[in-house]
C-alpha cells in the first residue's frame, strides 16, 4: 500500500515538474515579447520626443519671426505718430508765437491808450492852469495899470498902500503860498433810534420788514442775515449778479432801512457810479496840484465825505456804494483802501500829498463800509485774486422768494455802529467741530497737489478766519449748516479758476462733499461745471 502511494506521489511530482517547465517556458516567452514591446515603445517615445522638440523649435522660430515683424511694424507706427506729433507741436508753437505777438500788440495798444489818456488828462490839467494864470495875469495887469494911474495922479499915500496890499495878495496867490480851501458841505445830522436793539435777530427782522414795505426785492430771513452780517464784518462786500437782480437798489435800500440817508442826502451814505477807464486813486479821491497848491477833489465826493469834521454822525455806519465797480480795475483805483480790508492794517492813514500837517492824511473812520456791485461780462474787468481774498462775494442770482415775518417792529432811527459791532462781531470766533472738519476737507480737496486733479486752488488763513467769524454769528440765527453754506458760496467758490479735464475732476470731488448738506454752494458749483463744459473746459466762478 505505501509503495502504491509513493508511486502516485512521484507521478504527480513528475507531472508538476513538466507543468512548471511549461509555465517557465511560457514566462520566458512573454518576457521576450515584453522586452521587444518595451524596446519598440522606447523607440517610439524617442521618436515622438524628437518630433515634439523639432515642432517646438519650429514654433519658436515662427514666434521669433512674428515678434520681429511686429516690432518693426510698431517702430514704423511709432515713427509715423512721432512725425504727426512733431508736426502738431510745430503748428502749436507757431500758433503760440502768433498769440504772443498778438498779446504784445494788445499790450502795446493798451499802453498807448493809457498813455494817450494820461496825456489827455495832463493837457486838460495844463489848460486849467493856463486859464488860471491868464485870469490872474489880467488881474495883475489891471493892478499894474492902477499903480501907474495912482503914481501919475493926485491920489494920496493911503490909496497907494491899498494898491500895494492888493498887489501882494495877488502875488501870494500866483506864487502858491496860499492854499485854496475846499468848502465843506452842510452835513445833515442823523436821527438815532430811541431804543437800541438787544439782539442781532431783532435787527435782521426789522430790516426785513422794511424791505417788505418798499415793493423791492424781498429778502428772506436767511438772505437778510447773510447780507447784514457780511456788511458789518467786512470792510468791502461785493454784490454780484446779472442786470436786474437788484444789486444797486439793495445797497440803497439797506442804507435807507438803517436810516443813514439817501443818495442825495449829505448824511452817511454815498453813491459813487464808477467810470470806465479809472486807473488810480485820483479818479476816486482826487489829487494834490502842487502848481496851484490845492487839493483837487474828485467829483465822486469821496474826499469830502471822508474828511468831514467830527459830528454825531460818526457814531453810525458810513456806507459807500461803488456802483458798477468793475467797469475799471478795482485794485487800481481803490488801491488806497485795499490794505484796510485787513483788521491789523485798518487804522493805516491815506496820504493825500498835501504838504500841510493837518491835511496831509485822511484817517478812515472804523465805522466805514464799502459795498461794490459788479457784473460779469466782456465789458468789465476781472477781479484779482488779491481782492477776492479780502471780500465776500454775494451772488444775488440764486434767490428763494420766501419770507417769514415774526415781528412788526421797525426802528425809528439809526443804530449806533458800536452796538452793531457788538451784535454782529465776536472776538476770537471759532468753528464748531463739525464745521471745522467740513471746511478742512473742502480746503484739502482744493489745494491737493495731484496732477490728476489739475492745478490746486489755495485758500488763505484770512479766509478761514472770515468764515469762522461769519459762522459764529450767522449760525446762531439761521443754523450752522445754512451759515456754512453761505460762507462756502461767497468766500470759497469765488477762488475757483482752472481748466481741463483734470481740474474738472477736482470740482466733481468737491461736489460730492457739497451735495450732502450745502444746496446753495452745490448749485453754484454745478453752474461753474456746466459753464466750463460748454466753454472749452475753462472753469471759473465769474
């Protein structure tokens, strides 16, 4: 039995060995086939890699060729554009030279006209002197004839002495040793109110009521507050707007409502129509004629108005209206008064040129105020930045025809300037925190030195102080936001002057601030932007 089992096991081993050999043979065959396939794959991979490499090389060559062609085209295009720009620059340079020449011609023409005007004035002055000397020569000849008759006749020594005295008097006049006096006009005394107002609001309401009764332009409480505060705080207040908006009548009505007198009264209101071609203070005040030894007063009457002897009228405001003020350059004919706009220089005297100590200077009363009316068209002169920096500019174009009357009281006389100053001016005024932040934001937008915003607009410390003084008083009566709105409109926006798309971006940035709380200023700025868009991108308040 074991022998049979062993025989069977050996048979199985033999078959297994045969099967193993068979399997190993099959494995070797498959390995050979695998090796052959791997070799073929490697060859294909190498071939594919070479093809990809060649393709990449060809593509790179193609790209380099395209880039070279594109660069050449770009160079040609740039060269063509540079040529066009050079031609345009050359054209603009020629235009600029032409404009410069036109400017030189215009400047020469203006200088010649001014010289002609000066010569004309000098001729008139010399004619007056000739007439003057001709009259006195006739008088002198008559006296000489009298002397001759006296010496030849039988007159006694008394008559001879009288003739000699007349001769000496005439000689003094001809030699300039006697100064001709300017006659003083009769001053009508003002009537002051019996009871002085106790609050600024009371003054505003009284003036508003009087404006309601004269059938003129109605001022609502906000507008009247703005007008009265501005006039009392500023040496010069400018009323701007197109014809028919009531600029001149506003000044005359204000003088009448304050009981300062009318245009024809010799009291505390003087109406001066400004003439075309005024070039110096001699047109406004007058001048000292050294040949005649006399001060020749201008026909405006301002010299007489300012040099009056002291009277009770000095206790009230003195209003002077410069009507159509920019028909001539205000900075030229008003130059003696421009420095008085600053508080620290207000007491500076004005030189007349008269060689007599008592008449050499004019001291402007601290209660004196100027109101100027201006139009903005091609017939008028532009206001200089120096003048704009020293005066609020009230635009009467934007008018809200509404009125709120809370009292029927009207003052029966003039209010003392001392009381008006106490009511409408606060020493050391400061903005509240909100207004201060807003003002600083506006000033920073305007003065930011950024090329993308065009040229900056600088606001002086003088303007900041004026706004603080204004808002301190007006804010208590019409509200802080409304007061700041008026202040921005008449103290900040008149400084706007610029051109180009970049400067427009600066104005649009400012509009974002104004549109939030300041409708009057926002409307004014919208007008400036719209006007600039219509006229070649030049943006100006005026």
